C-alpha cells in the first residue's frame, strides 16, 4: 500500500474515530444528567482548557515544523543545482582534452540525481540510484584529480575546482538526511490521541442539548483530521499529494545547458 493511500485511510479513520468519541462523550454526559439533574461535572472547564490548549499548541508546532522542513527540502534542490552548476563551469579550468569526458560524466550524474527521488515509493530503486550517483561522483573526482595533476593544468584550477566538487558531493548526504528528518512517531500518536480526547470532551459538553449537532461535531472532526493529514503530507513531500517535484525544474534546466 502506497503512502498516499495509507495517509488518506489514517485521516478517514481519525475522522470516524472522533465522531465515535463525540457520540460516546454525549452518551456519558446524558447518563450523568440522568443521575444528577443539576448538571454535568462542575469545574471541568480547566481540564478541557488544558486539553484543547495542548492540542492547539501541538498542532501549531507540528504544522510549523513540517512547513519549515518542506521549504528546506525545496531549497536543498536549488543548492544542489548551484553546486553542480558551479563545479561543471569550473571544469573549464582543466586541460582542454580532459574536459569532454568529465562533462559527459557530469551529464550522466545530473540525470541520475534527477531520477533519484522521482519515484520515492520505490525504495529499492532509490537506493540503487543513490549508489549509482556515488559511483559517478567517484569517477568525476578521480578524472578531475588526474587532470589537475597534469603538468599543463592551470595552477588556480585545484583551488577552484576541488572545493566545488566537495560541495557537490557533500550536499547529496545533506539531502538524504533531510528526507529522513521527521518528528518521532510518538508526536503523531499524541496528535491523534489528543484529537480523540478533544472529540470526547466536545460530545460530553454538548450532551446538555436535546438534539445532536452533527454540523458542529462533523466540522470539528473534519478540520482536525484534515489538519493532521496536511502535517503528515508535508513531512513526506515525495510521497503524498503535496509534493516538491516542481522544484526539480531548476535541475532540469541545468541539464539542458549541458547539451
């Protein structure tokens, strides 16, 4: 089962779970009123405020963190494009007869980097493309170092090309780590748990009304479930409905300049 379907099923389950909890809370409240006609539990407002305050705080921090990581991953694509482009341009400093082979390697390397995260659902394929990219990095490094050691190589070439190659290689690790940077699963479980408890309290509080308010209960459940879904989707921008694939266009444009 792919991530998008799993996330949608989780959201639907959370929505239904909140409706069920709301109904359970209402029935608990009705039973309480039947035993004590004077009203529901006194002084429960502080507990409810604490639960909803914690839920709101957790939602705010989770959403903010997910959005920040989403933007950071987009910026990393631009940073890698700049790193590859800079290293590619500095190949001009190498002896002329050594440049064509290295430029071909750069073209292949850029193609592999474009394909690496294109189908993130295929984890085995992603690992294979990462390994292929590392092999091309090594080939570019060895060919460039060999060219730099030639007697006819320009002295500034080493100073300018080597750091550019290092940056191009290092940023691939940064991107891999960024894809694995997510909040602990306990955070998502806590979000779901607080949402269900909140729905229970909403149902309990509305038990004073003779008729059920499906509009309010449904809206509360839908808004919370949708918010949790967006947070989860932002955390996995190559797998869900909200994607950063459009940011790859800068790498596509760079590849066209290598023709």
